[in-house]
C-alpha cells in the first residue's frame, strides 16, 4: 500500500457534485482543481499507509460532521473562484 491522503478523493467527490450544479463551472476541470487545492490546503490531511488506517479513515469520512466541514470548505472555495472567474 502507498501513502495516500484519503481526504483528496472525498474532497473531489463533493467538489464535483457541487460544481456540476453551477452551469458555468460544470465539468470544468480547472475549476475542480482550483477548488480542491483551496480546500485541501485549508483542511488537515488524512494520510494512511495501512489497511487498518484506511478503514479507520473511511469510518471518519462517513461522519456527518466531517461531510459538513468538507462541504462548507468546498462552498467557500467555489465562492472564491467564482469571484475570479474568467470565461
């Protein structure tokens, strides 16, 4: 197993979900990368290197509190990139 920040996949999932609700940002890979960079720099990483660590992290990521925290960070990041959007 390699070292992995499991928060990356989770942030990407939520960011895609939210960006696809906004016509000018839907399916925009640059917007996705910008949002992910902002969010991942704001939140604490969740690195794992073992299967046990992966399981524990997946349980943590399933909590509503973590989802709310990630969703709030994603929405704030989207707000920031929309201000600087060049179409």
